[in-house]
C-alpha cells in the first residue's frame, strides 16, 4: 500500500508539472497573431499522416531517417507497455495485462507483444548509440554550427542517453522477473530478447533479483515521467507539436508570397479606384512586417517550438553554404529563445509583459542574416515537420523596408527605379528600345 501511495503521488506530481509547463508554452505561442488555416482539411490530414506520422520527409536522408523512424516507432509502441506499469503501480498488481490476457485465453499474444517491444527496445538503444557517435565522435558538421552551443549539444546527448538507459532498464526488468517467476514455475518461458540476458544474473539470489526487478521498474517509470517533464524545456517538444505543426503548415505553392491586405487595397486603388468598394476600407496594421514575436502569427511561433534542431534546413541553405551569416535553424532557435525570454518576463510581472527594450530583430536576428536569404525555400522543403523559416525572414524584411527604409543599397535603387520608371533599370520606358538603333 505504501508503494502504491508513493507511486500515485509521483504520478500526480509529474502530470501537474507537465501541465504547467505546457500551459506556459501555449501562452507563449498565443503571443502571436491569430491565424486561420481551417481550409483544405482533407489535404491537411493527408499531410499530417504522411509527414508527421509517416515520417516521409525524414527518410529523404536514408541512414539517419531510418534510424529515426526506428526510434520513433519504438517510442510510440514501447510506451504501450507503460499502460501496464501504470495499472500495476496504482493497483499493486504484477503484469496486469498479462493476467488479463491469461484469463481470456490469449496469453501467447501477451508474450508476442512483450517480445516485440523488447526487439524494438534493442533497435532504439542501438539507434541512439549510433546518433551519439555521429554527434560526438563523427562530429557531423550540421551539429557543430555556431548556433549549436554547449546547451543544444548537451540537450541532444541527455535525450539519447536517457533513451538508452530506459531501454536497458526495460530489458533488465524482464530478465530479472523471468528468473523470479521460474523459481516458482519452471515452465515459465519469459521473452526472447531478455532471455539472452539471463546469464548475467547467474548465482544471484531471489532477494537480489527482486531488488533488481523493483529498482528497474521504478527507474523505468520515473525515467519516463522525468522525460515527460523534460521535453517542454527541450528541443524534443516536437514529439508533441509535430502533428499540429504539420496539420497547420502552409499548403500553398512554396514560391507564393503573402500580401498585406492594406497594401493590396492601396495598390488596387491606384490602378483602378472603382475596383475597391467604398466600404472595404482596410485599417492599416499596427506595424508593417515584424520586429518582435508579437508581430508574427501563432503558427510561426508554433514552428519555433516544433524545431528539432536537426539542421537539415541550414545544411541545404545556399546562403549558409557560401559562408553567409544566415542559418534557418538559428532563426527558429532565436524565435523560440525570444518567446521564452518574454514568457519569463510575464511570469515576473503578474502575467503582463513589461517592455525590456529588446526585440527579435536586432537583438536576436541581425539585418545581415535576414538579407542573406535568397528566398529559395530550400529550408522549407528540407524540414521534416514542415517548418517555414522563410515566412519569418520575409516578415522581418518587410519591417526593415516598410518601417525603416533600411533595404540594402542595391535593392533600394531597384525599388526606386520600379516606382519611377516602371522597371528596375535607370532609364525611362521611352528609352527601352534604344538598343535596337542601328540593328
């Protein structure tokens, strides 16, 4: 009974802490402007099943993609076993699902399931070990870019190491439990993978086996609950946000830019005043483009929390490859960091934001980074969860051009020519055919 009480207290504490952390992230995402992407629901569901669930974009890089799919499948499927742990912890039973399957005469199915879980556990552990080697020994370039400071690298190592330990505890628990059960029932078969570990416990007493089994059981469940409460503070929050992030992703052609309604209206009035109804007055926005996270949309801020820092966007960015400062991954990391900073500000001030004199643009992302972008959409195409760094870059550019007239000299000259001459060249339309003289 004492064990059950402790278990319930630990479980409730973990749920409360996780809920509190998720609420803060939800509040931070809502700092952005409302967005409506309720259209084309069929296409959105298809994208979610293909990209978020089916991992279709992950496997474009086969080696890392297949390993990630294995970890993803293991994470989802093995955690079905957590249901049994929760039941056992609350009720004080031992392998409650196994007993249930036995009573309804399908005990072999339980053995099959746990054996499958064990094979997946081995696959997850090996995959995580390979990922650790690639990151820390192989030093894959995209994991050692300048934005990948000590914390992002440590964060990834913590997660990978934790998964290896959890899978090891799961297999050790099964092996020690098999030996305990065989002490009273010699016909107990156990499970295929953990049976291969039985030799490790040769000569161990029953009391010793019971200690190992209990320790691994508690380590496994507390590890899972700790992992649950760690991911809101980690890049691995994409485990939860990947699904809504893909569902609400931009389904329009990648080369299609958004237009500000107020600017579109003014252009239409200049071209044909009769084309805009008198009652269709569009109030100008509080700000053209974006300077801080408040000026971005909620989906853009969700993008930032969905980023797994894999670096595929940056490794495919032509500007980054030529040595420019731009890194699409850094854009997303900076946006998330700015949200976190604002959230802490609000926590200290009773839920209200007190101006701290900082902004996403200038304090986190420089104008040089923004203007280095070629708008090629390579980052959007590469992202495994359909994050759109380009949309943030474009909004930051809009602020620089429309609010501060801070475009690069070459671009400013081109825009002036378009305004004055109707073309990007420095001569009037009447002279455009002068080159044909003498031909």
